[in-house]
C-alpha cells in the first residue's frame, strides 16, 4: 500500500474512533469537516471540538446554508 494512503487511513481511524467515543456517551458532533480534524505528532487523526455555544440545529442550518451558497456562486 502507498504511504500516502496509510497516512490518510491513520487519520480516518482516529476520527472514527473519536466519533465512536462521542456516540457511546450520547453526544452528536454535528460538524465533521476538515476544519474540525487535527493530526497529532504520531500522524493519527483527532476530532476537534465543534462550536457547542450554538445549538445543533443552528449549526446544521449554517452548514446547509453554506452549501447552498457554494452551489450558486
């Protein structure tokens, strides 16, 4: 396997593990996007905290609105 694929796979595993932990605790992240994914020094991925100061509905509306704007630009 190519090393770039293994690096991306390691990042993805970290994000999936983070989501799994959140879901087991009853939380919904609601904003999984490149801005909320970090990479640790060992190359593993980590899920960063979204802006919990806004409600999930308001974050979802903002996300959908940003996608609609991109479609029409």
